[in-house]
C-alpha cells in the first residue's frame, strides 16, 4: 500500500491559533507550552529570574510592583514603598502604606507620582521623601497618571475638583504638578465622550491614550483656539481591568472584557490580535500585562492560587509557567518577579488534519525536526467522525533521529509532541507519514493519486 507524507513547517512559526478552531489542514496550534515562536521556529522558553534574593522580591500577587525609573528604583509591596540600591541588596522603606491594587507611574526624574485606587503617592524632588497626597487647591486625588512631555496627565478623579468625576481626564501646567485652571490655558480637564470611568492613561508617541471601561480614546495636543487636547475616538470597548494594559511610546497592548487581545500603534491603528480561546479564562481574575521593550515581548498572566502565564512574541503566543507581577530591565539585563507553576514541561498539539480525504487513513510515522538534551515523546489524537470526541494514544519516545512509529487509524488527526523539560529545546518541522486504508471517497483511474503533497494542500511547507 502506497505511503504518503506531509511536511509541516509554517504553522510552527505562528504560535497558538489566534481565533479558535482553524479549518482542517491549516495546522493551527491548539496547545503550545514551554516553547516559544521565534524567527527561526520554536525554541525553549527563556525563564526570567529575580535580580536578588531578598524576601521583598518574593511574589505576593499582584505585588511586588517594580519601577526602574530615571533617578531611582522603586519597589511597592502590599504594605509599603521602598527605594532599592543599584545592586539589589539594600531596600529602604520610604512609606508604610497599605495597597490592594497596583499603581500607574508618572516619572519626572527626581519627582515621581504613583496613582492607584489606594491613593496618590508622591516622591519629593528635593528631599526624596514619599508621602500620601491629600487633595488640595492645586491637585486633586486620582487613580491613574502618566508623564506626557513634561506635563502631568491624570484620570479617574476621586476628590472634589471643579465638576470632574471618575470619567474625567485632567492635565497640569507644563513643567509643574499644578492643575489650577488659570488664564495661561495650560491646565485643564475633559470628560470621556462615552461617560465611562477612566481606567488608565498612557502616553503613545504624540498622543495620550485614555482607556475607559467602555471606550478607548486618544488625546491630541492642539494650540488653536487655545492650548488644549482634542479627542480621537478609537474603540467603543475598553480593557477588562486597569492592569490589563501595557506598552510604551511605540505600541500598546490590552485585553478587552471578552478576552480578546488588541494592539494599538503610534499612528492610532488598532488591531485585533485575538486569543480569546486562551485569555477568556484569565479575565475572571486580575490580568497583568508587562512589556520587554527590547524584544517587544508581552508577558500576560493571572493568578488564582495557580499561575496562568503566556508570552506573546512578535511571531505568536505560547503558554509559559510564570505569571509576572513585574518585568523590567536594569543595567541591560531583563528580570522578572513571578508566581511560578511547579509543573515545567514542553508540549505542542497541532491539527486538525484529514489529509484532504474524508476516508479512513492509518498514520504510520511522525518525524520531528527537533533538538533537545532530554527525551522527547510523540502522540496522536484521532477520531473517525465529526460527532465523536478525540481519543489519544499513549506518548511514545522518539528515537535519536526524532522519529516515532505510532500506527493509528482514523479520519481526523491531531499531532502531539511532549517533553518533561524544555531546556535547550528547538523544533523546526513535523513530517507525517500515512497510508490510505479506505478509498471509497476517492474517484478516478488511480485512487492512490489522491492529493497529499504538502504543496497541493493548504498546509505544511509553504
């Protein structure tokens, strides 16, 4: 009986499928754990470590929160604000303050403002002291803030300030933290057009992006008729929480209330990236997104007693065993503080494949283009009709050449790959070898000439 083969390469470059179940033979990854899509294929997840051993660096979700700022390193726990030495061995308590939620930061060098539901904390530029801000005639209390070209931008006003409310954005005089409205026309305020509460304000290039509960808008500086900010409406939905937003001046990333991930670039182009299949289960808990600005990787996680973590590279999404409270660069090195799963392994599941035929087939051999220092295993999930659930074979160890023989009969298949460790692991392609055992659905003089070449199927080596 003639044997056919299909080479699968391109689907491995894209990570987890973006929009749920793909059509047959496209090769979407249903599961990808411990191995990450990069330019040249799937490689081992690069575990991030803490910069020191002090217990203040131990995770206590959603803290600690760490800011490597222009003039100082600040660590925030549930009970206080600390300044950290450059070698991460000295932690100086600057303010005892109970916090239940995370802070947004406006960094002006020696002067820093932290804003969150538990108050506004200021670092004095001259003395370096930290204090809880009490609303006064020049600055109200608010829950989110950022630095926009030397101007303090804030949102979700919770103290008395003109006719402002939790749906307003306010801005200070340029070069000052004074929000007093004067004839200079520098300070001011505006309400979100949709009337929702402000969750986050964040600079993006020449814009300030305001994330509301039910809307996303951009504020653009205008000069005429008076200096102010104009509104550009971008979306009629918002992030699931104030912590489900991350990014820098080049790009933002957020997860909406349905679990879909979106990206927003500095030209205000908003793009649905997807992954609702994976993130919808996270949003019942507080989701935290962090950015590695060098590789442009986003770390996405939540914690409910067990961590759920993902890494989104420029090439696609993968699951990892770390859910981060903070990711940051210090002295050129990337660090992270995370809740970690005790189960650390690599696994891939790809499919569904029917090889272009609805007849019964026998999958004979899987060949994995893999490199590893430990044992690797292959397995197959299969079913004989679309009304049945998939059954799964036991995993079988690959030989030193990455080949495994798993005779499996079925109409549809998913292909699995597993390792108890992901250290030094790489995977570039998968080859399926199979035979047609049911030719009832094939017509023509030569039934065995059914299209099975990868170049003739919508999958594989393309």
